[in-house]
C-alpha cells in the first residue's frame, strides 16, 4: 500500500482486524495504513475492530482522521475515541458509529459539530467513560436521515431530519418530544419501544405530543419488543391507527 504511486488516490479503504493476542505489535502498522489512506484523499473509510481481540477495541483512532478534507463516509465499529481535540470534516456526508467508546461526552459534541454538511447519521450503543455533562451540537442543519439506538444522542439535535428511526426508553416517551421545538421536515418516523410493562396510555400520550410537533408527518411506525406495530397516517389532522399484531 505504501509503495502505491502517491499521485493515485485511494477512494475507499476498509480496515477490519481479526483476533490477535498482542495488538501492540501491529498497532503502529494500523496507524500507518490509516495515515496513508488519509494522505491519498480517501473518501470512504471503514474501520471495524468487532472481530478482533478485546484490546483492539481500546485502540484510539488517530486524530488526523478528524481533519480530512476528502472524507465523505466514515464508519467506525468497536473502537475508542480518546483524543478528539479538533474536528474539521467539511466533506463528510455520512457518519456511522457502532459500539464506539468516547472518553468524554464532549467528544460526541465535537465530532458532530465538526461535520457541517452531514446528511446521514447512525449511532448504536455509544459508550462514555467519564460522567455525563450537558452540551449541544452546533449545527446539523443538513441532516436528512438518522438511525439512533443510543441514549447519548439528543432528539433536539435532529430537528431537520426527513427520516428518523430511533429507540426510545418507554419511561421517557411522554417527555421526549417536549424538548423539540419543531420537526419541520420530518416525513417518516419509526420508533422502537419496549413498553411491555407499561400502560399503553403512556405510549399514546407520547405519540400525541409527537404528532403535534410534526407538521409534515406522513408515516409513523412503532415497534415494541413484543412485536406490536402501529402505523399513523396524517390525513388532514385526522389520524388513522392501524394495529398489526
């Protein structure tokens, strides 16, 4: 890879590490591979440590990744972000984070705030090592799609999305949407909720709040873990409830 002509770009680079019992021996090689890809103007970067030794998940992503001018798609799985000093990803349109560990909650805010044209966001099971602190993402004004299965991503960061799929804690459902001023662009919403041990009135109270703040609502799909699906259609403010057991 290092012998490749420096004038030839690397458009896509996928790094997947398998079990290796002394990751210290190859961590420097991984750093070099990623650095070469960034230098060659990589647009699609996928780093997956999910199949590797547990020590790999503690490896930090090199900080130079967060200053790439060419990255358009970034996928990270089972990796640690313990140094996020400055993020400037002007070309990033898609960001997918799966079981990613952040040393500080502020690093999540920095990462998202440094992606000004982000259109597609996926977040699943993010971990924060140090205590939670309040904060807000500067802007996700270009966000179109979001798939969120994580408590660290706030709904009021996603106000401009058109399509949203999210897992919501049942006990927080009636209050979740109160923090959102308006979802002006939302046309599709899918919520995954476990309300097996909660009264259905909790769910419907939360959904009434939701429908009131979504002016362009077209379709809503709810799934709970006991597999009840509910679809809502906006018919001039008259909502059709369809139950599929």
